[in-house]
C-alpha cells in the first residue's frame, strides 16, 4: 500500500481548480472511427448477413480495415450493431469509403439485402475518434471468442484531461486486477448534445456475466473508492455513461 500511495501522490498534481497536469504526449498517428447502428426490430440477422456476405469482403477489397464487428441486444428495438474502423488518416478512410460505396458489387448486394429484409437500420451514429498516446491499443484476438464492454462517457467541461489521466493511471490497472482488460480508449472529435466531451473506451472479459462481475468488484475496490473520492473532491468528472455489452460477429477480426 505504501508504494501505491507513493504512485498516487506522485502522479496526481493539484493546481487551482483541481486539474491534474502531466507531460505532453505525442499525437497518435492512426485514425479510428466508430459506427453505431440502431437496428430495426427483429432485423439484426439481416444486418449481420449483409455485412458478412457483402460489406466486409468489399471493404477488404478497397483496403478498409475494420478492427471488429459486434452486436448488442436491445429492449425497444432490434439492438445495436457496432464496428470500429482504422486508417492512417481520416482522409484516407473517406477516400476508401467513397470507392467502396461506388462499387457495383456493393450496390448489387445492398439492393438484394433490401429486397430480402426490407428496412434494417433506424439510425446510424458516426464517431470520428482522436487517438490518445497514453492508450496502449490491444487488438489481439482470442479463441474462444470473448465479450466486450463499449462505453461512451459524457465528460463535463474542463474535466477531460483529469478524467483521461485518472482512467490511464488508475481505472485501467484496477479493472485489470479484476479481470477486465483494456482494448483501448479514445476521445470523440465532436461533443455530445449537451456540449460535453465524449470519452470512448473498449474493455473485454471472457463473457458478459464476467464483465458484470468485474465491474462490481471494481466499484468495491478500496483503491478505486479512495482514488474516486480524492480526485472528485471538487466535483464529478463524468455526467453519465452509455454502455453496450457486445458480442463479436462471427466474421469479426477481433474476437
């Protein structure tokens, strides 16, 4: 505990307003983009079929790298379909997607899917992501397939640096202690509807029940309870979080 306390006070420097300051990090060189589809009721099978048979093969043809595809159940609709793309730059991905969208094979496959399944998606949210050099991305797949926890935190104005640094220095190691492994984290380029920053993280465990167990143990961890209390003495960092418990699609690179 002595070493942990030393780490805490060494890493945590307080200035006016309770801001945690740290050495500048170099900018990330890889661009990522998250897509979230709100699936029409009872149409998840149609979405998965279209991406498995048409979309993903043609994305590879046009050089588009998709880190992973996932689905999550929904209570009032067909659930959520999510995927994470990677490219050297945002411009590169946009050029690749333009060529993909103009491909006659895509147009033919999409038309066939619509004829078979009808409307399959109610809404699409696109989140361009800014990399964080402190995040160690781990896209190593596993067999058997695991379950994933995608979270989108709404971080209050002026609190992003403190939230991100606490996540890096404390939240991730404590989650790891309880079996929940970090895939990576990012900052969305655009703010949410309330004007708050969006912090996106992706975690993984052996199953969805294991994720719930790890989260429960994390929140009961004495180190986390202390860190959260001390870092938020001047006010909360996030105003809320939207979480998706995800299962990888059978054609996903990341399992």
